[in-house]
């Protein structure tokens, strides 16, 4: 079965609970980078689950065709930009600690693996805090930058193919990775296997129940068809981690990237497309700031309102 040159398969049931899916959004195209295909998003009919997923889904062998042109990780990072980011993170030791620790225990120092390490900025910061770091990513250009610019121990492979030994790491971070993976349960089971007893896993991903999704519906930026294969909520992401063997320590949403998501989603709703070089007007930037402040108030009373999910899970 093909979808404009992309080999695909139908996904009619929820991989997490087994319930049937019902169409939520249809006839969607790539609104960010212009990858081929017409896509739908289904919603699990089990109200206790309510997972969202792309249907049809590209076969793993054709997924690379969807990360086209100017996609973030496929651009060679500019070293001056990396230097600027590093300097800005180091302006405040406390701020650096909050960003870099990524919800792992601050008192801990040990071995850390980042799944989806990109160009290595996060791992570089964690190394500066005393962690023994390794990274893995499927993007060859990003891995080369992480190795050459930061001198990091990184490899280009899937987590399963990397063949890490059991009980290898004290901590694992997967930052905006799980929504791209065809088999998130297998990924988390492998994370559980290679974590040491007492080790922590931190997952971040877009939130399907966010305020922006509620407002913009199918135009919401972080649905990102066809690259985001799944959209999780706080409850079903927790259920996924538990099914993989973890004990969930905490799960919440944050307002991270709320302004960008508002600006981009609004652009998609208005024009159907939001190119990476889009620069909004001052008024639209102000509206996005007000949205972020509104969401900041909303998450105080509603843990599901934020744009980004953060889950911390432990291997007992």
C-alpha cells in the first residue's frame, strides 16, 4: 500500500489497550516541511486510554523520506549557534542545572544515555555537571557534530540495534523521541533492560490534551503529520511506562514552547502551512505571549493543560 510514494500500513487498533480507533482528523498534509502523503489521525475509542495515532503509518523503511529538506535535525548545525546556546545556558549556574538535569535527581552523578541526542548540546551540559554521558541518534549529520564539536561518545543506530548490556546506565533521557517511534513499547522495554536498578527514565513529548490542541484542533503544530506517529496524554504515557515495567514517579505537563506552538498553529490554521523561516508580526508575538501566560495559570489547576509532557519513571 502506497501513499504518494511512501509505503504505508493501516493501523486500526490501539497498540496500548487494543481498542479500535475512530477517525479524529482526516486529509492532513505535512504543514511544516512539505513531505508527501495524505494522512489521518485516529483516536482510541476506549475513553480511559484515548491515544491518538497516525493512520496510515509509514513503514519504518520509508520513514526517512518524511524528514525532508530543512527538517531540524537534518540541517548541519552552525557552530556559532552552538556556541551561543552554550554561553546562554552557562549565564546562570542554577539555570543550567534546571535545564540540563532534565528532572533526573540532582544529587546523582553516574552514567547517562540520551536517546535521540541530536547534535549533543544537552549531553555536553550534562557532562559539565559531572555525568558520564553517551548518546544515540539515527541522524548521521547530527551524530558527527556531537562527536567532532563536543567530543562526545555517540553512535548512529536505533536503541535496540546498539546492543547495550543489561543494567548499563543510571539514567536515560528521551527528549521528544517517543512520538516518532513505530513501537514505543519496545523502546521503553529496552530502556528498562539497560537501566540499572534504581535508575531513572525521563521522557518528554507533546501533550495531546494541551490547551493549544483544544483551541487549534487539527491545525495544532505538535500533531506534526506524518512524523509524529503517536500523540500521548499524561495518563496513557504513564500507562505505557508501566506496561514496560517502570514505576511512574511523576507525570505532568509544562508550558515549554507554548509561544512557538501558538504562533505556528495559528499560521497553520490561517494558511495551511508554516515554513521554518516564518516570522510573525509583533501583534502575533504578543498574542502568543498572552497565550503562554494563560497556559501558565491553567496548569496550576489542570495538570493536563501544558504543551509538553514530562514523565519521570524508575526501575525498581
